[in-house]
């Protein structure tokens, strides 16, 4: 059995692994690269395999960084089955055509820029229509059932607790008179996620391919995040501002709605009740057609919710409904939100602020000192969301430079990913421990910290997978091949341009930090936070120099 890692290696996007076993070739996930421009360019590169030679595919969940290149796979000749949980199939039926529509719109805009530069036009990665066509090869499965793919290959999907339909996949392969078992975690859920059950613990494995997004840190606990959320929102509404929540259309949006609905049950002191009433009086807009449709899918799959949620539903308490909740479907309704001065909460996709209606809400609210941008999910380096969270004073939205005067907050307790404790507990839960662990889906620092922790505490061997590496899974793990990644031809020029831009940004930072430090209104915790960010920046600069 061989595994070739072709995505989500030392980064959190583009999940894609090629497995060769028992005479078959199959994929686990086929996700889109997202974030930095050079990463997104990877989506247009040829696959490192012939799509027509792939015998089947296993999909862990519907998020675009795991499913987003399936229409491209179909477009290039793949016609065999894609096995995924039923809820994942339902969500992909919404998300992939939506992604195709975004590809068409963005490509049209980029083609206009290309023509102005005298460059050739390019086709979109795929269209909405092509994305719809690929849905015909999806094969829905249930949790906990062992499925025979071939007489030599069996699989089982288990609840990963990351989003509706997300799966940990167990794969049994009989080859050369021996059975081996490999587990792909996909994205493991955070135990504190509202609505969803906790990730399934797996008893045994020979090999484990595990995500590592939050391998270096832990989330704030559930009761803390609920109060912090209420404090941030109520203070902004008291100041007659707007709370903008960039949220992944599928998953986070539904969880936030649930959390808002549940807050009223947690405390009964006067100040808490005042804040809660402030929140409940404010209109809460879900401004994403995809999020609205996904909420419907959640309603249709409530059997996947945790016991507490199902008990509440039996009592007639719908966790996704509460007074003041409004859905905006049309572009006109969305634009009207930014013309209304009423203090409100706007939940809008995308979660990393790269595409969608959220960019319009940022353009209208980032410069307002009484507004708040509240992040509740992971922000990948290179994204607009990452820049805002990490203290950018100005950002470009639709080509226009916007000052960041709004309050910016980040609540990692709402993350859909397991934190370091959750990842370690998943490993501890194995009765028969894996002989080898491969880490994927994480940034460098996160993976290094987690690797060291696993090796120190469990004495299990860990490999941080790199792009294009092929490992043969035998008693002794062997690296048998390494595909050299082809860099886009213009990347060298991009590096030089970024260096010039960075010089100016460092000068701007020097001025703004000194202004902040000399301010008498700055609190000790603010100075500490600035100091930590500068230390991080120093480390990153040293990494570039030493690298």
C-alpha cells in the first residue's frame, strides 16, 4: 500500500491524497487550494495523476478545501464513484455549484484585468453547470457501516464532529496475504461545537493520517466563549454599531445561531440579562444564500445532532430559530443592510473574507470605530481575514484601501477543529496504537509542536507529510518517491514585489506602533499583545533569512 500526499501539506488547504492498494488507485479528498495567490494558482495545475485511472474516491466532508476540485476532476475525465456521508452529499449539492458560480464570476473579473494587461483570457476552473454534473457520481453512505468497495478493500465512515456529515474514514486493505488498516481523520471536530456530536474515537489502526490545524494550542472553553461573545456583541450594540461576523456558510453559521438561541439559559444576574436583552432586541441577519440553504439541510439531518439538541427539539425548541433572526436572499436585500444605521448583527460568508458578500460588509464597516468585526474560525495566512486579525491598519477591499478602525475580535472557541488536547486525546483513545502517524492540514509551527508532543508523550513515530512524497506502508515505512512541485513562472517576480511592499509596511508599522505605545489610553494587555505580535514577526523574518 502506498500513499502520495498531494495537498494540505504544511498548509491547511487543498486536501488530496492518492492511495494505491490491492491493485486499485483511489483518492481521499480532492480539495481546492485557498489563500495566497500562488496557492490558488495551484488549482489550475494538472493533477499529478490521470483522473481516468482513479478507481474511486472517499470524501471526508463538504468544505471546499476538501471537495472543491471534484468538478475539475469530473471535467477531466473521472466518472467513478465518490463515497461520502449522505449529509456531505446534500451539502456538496449546494456548495459545489456555488463554488462554480464564484469561479465564473471571479474569472470574468480577472479576464478583464488580463485583457487590459495584454494577456490571454483563461477559462474558469469549472462552471456551476459542470459542478452540478459531477453530483451524479456521488454515492451516499451512512455512519458505522462497513462497505465493501472490492473484495480486498473495505471502508467505514465515522462521525468526525467537525461539521454536518464530516467523517473519519477507516480503510482495511487485504494485500499480499496481510490485512492493514489506515485511518484518515479528515478534519477532527472540537468537542465544544454546539449541535454536533463529539468525534468518534477509533480503537485500532496500523497507520494514521491526521489533521493538525491547532496542533500548537488549545481553545477557550465553551462557557468562556459564550460570555465573551455576549460581552463583545452587547458592547458594540450599546455603541450603536454593527457586529459583522465573517462565518463559513456551512457549519459556523448554524452553530452561532444555536449559541445565540441558547445564551438565555446560562445565567440570571441583572447585568447578564441586560446584555442578553440588548442582543435579542437587535436584528440578526444571515446574509448568505448558501448559509440559508445549508440551514435547511441541517434541519433535514437533525438525527446527526447531539443528544442535548435532539432533546430540545422534541420539546419544540428549534435550535436554529429565535426572534429577530432574518435571512437575506437577494443581492438587493444584502446591499440594504449597509444602508440601514440600525445596530445589528450580520453573519456572512466567507469565513476568511476572500469571496462573497462579506467583503461588502467589511468595506462599509471596517472604517467605523463603533463597529466590530468578530472572527469565529481559522484564518489562513495570505487571506484578508488573516491580515485583519493580525492587526493590519489598512487593507484593500475590492481594490480600495480601507482603514481598520473597527474593533477586531477573534474567538477561537468557535473553531470547528480539535485543539491540541483534542488531537492528543484522539491518539490516546487507540487501544492498538498506530505504527506510524502522518500529519497533514496544518501550518509549519503547529505541526512541529504537535509532532514533538506526540513523540515525547506517546513515543509513536511521526512524519510531517510534504507535497509529492510517496510512502510505502510496510513494517518499515519507506519514502519511495518525491514529486518536485512546479512553481508558477511569475513567482520569482512576486517575491521581489512582496519584498518591496514589505519594506514600506515595516515603515508604516514603525509609525503606527510608536503612536500606539505613546498613547495614555493603551492598556497593559494591549502592549503585551503588540509585543507578542512583534516577537512573532521577528521569528518569521529570521525564518526567511535562515531558510
